[in-house]
């Protein structure tokens, strides 16, 4: 099983994540590509979805040369569990209020009660990685620090 790492400097977050390559091959390949490029993105604590750090990524801000594939529904849920990384993909023009072009969002869920109910309705996202059990408790504390601190930069790296 391939692993990546998510990090955030101010909180001290450094969590290893198993990619769910069998269950979500296209989505996990997208995460692996981000990690190989050591890509960092602005992130915020989600407002609507519960215990989630949201990493929104309009296709226009993906790393140079990175493919922006259409992501099929695979291992999809509307109720992520603690430790799940989910990839949501919204095609250009499918939702009002998003930047032009296709839109990706990686949700990192750190507690119970996660739900993908947005102001525009329910969505499903692909569970494509999971924080390893040994790293989850510290990551949960770090995510609570991120919630208190506000916006941050989440980086995807090779493990």
C-alpha cells in the first residue's frame, strides 16, 4: 500500500495516510501526484461539514504540468469517518459560486459526525486515503489547533 504524508507547519501536523488504491484508483492517483510534487494549498476548517479541514483546489491552481482529470465516483460517501481523506470533484459550471473551471476539494475528516451537506445540497466524495491509526490521535489534536488558528497551508508529501 502506498503512503503519503499531510503536513501543516504551525500546528505541527505530520500525518501518514494510506492511499486506498484498490477502492479509489483515480482519486488516490491524484493524491499521489500531489504528494510527488510536494504541493501545498490554502486550507480552512469547514463550516458546513463538521470536523473537517477543507483543501479547495480550483483546477487553475494545480501544480504546473499536473493533469486535471475528471474524477469518477469511486468509494464514494456522504458520511466520512474520522481519519478519512475524501476527494470531491465538481465539473465546471455545476455549482454556482465556484471559480471558473473544474474544481477539486480534499476534505480531511478528523472526528465523528462528518457529513457532506453543502449550502447547495448533499454531495458524495471519494474516500481515497486514510490517516494511519498510529498517527490519528496526534493529528486530531493538530486539527483542533488548526481550527483555533484559522486558515493554514496543508502540504501533501511523499511518506
